[in-house]
């Protein structure tokens, strides 16, 4: 078991499949040394693991400190197809206003100016522009793919 396998865990059942309580505890203790984890059940250990996923940098996916910083970067620093790919924009979103709306609502929670992340509002403005292009019914709006 390595850290990459640990990062793939999505629920308690997949966590239990990694090994015995003792084996998993030992591996997590190696990662967080000199701290020490103790748990009496898989459920307790899984709760500790969830906390590590959220807070411990070795478990973070990619170079971003959080999802807000990640999406702010994608919106403000990338362009075109690369930006769309990283933001998870698909062709179906241009055809389905409901899909576009779901995508927009998920990301707007992260980059809205009220969150305090992007003081210039640039990420929020770019997000609104992308959403407008996706939901534009005119022929001009379809060129934004």
C-alpha cells in the first residue's frame, strides 16, 4: 500500500480493502510521523483518514491549496480548450442549459467575490462569460465551443 493507493479511496468499504486495521494504521503513521494515529475500529481510522485527506499536504491532489485556488487559476490564467478541459466543460453543456447551470452553480460557490478569494472579481467575471456563451441560444453563442 502506498500514498497513491490511499488517495484513490472514496468510501469506508474501499478503505477497508487496503488491508487490516493494523496495516493501514502503520502506513498512515509512516506518512504523518512524528505524529501518531491510534484507532480501535476501521470507522475511527477512516475518520482520521478523511481529516488527513482534507488537511495534510501529502494527500492533496496537485499543487493547489484548495479547490477555490484551483478554479481561480483555471479561470484567470488559462484560455481556450485548455481552460475548458480543466474546468470540465463539455460539448453537452452547450446543448443542455440544465447541465450548464449545474456546472455553473458548482463553480460559482468557489469563485464568487463574496468568498474573498479573488478580490479583483476576474475569475467570477470569466465564469459568468463562459456560462453566458454556453447558454446563448443564438448562432453566435455556439462559436464559443
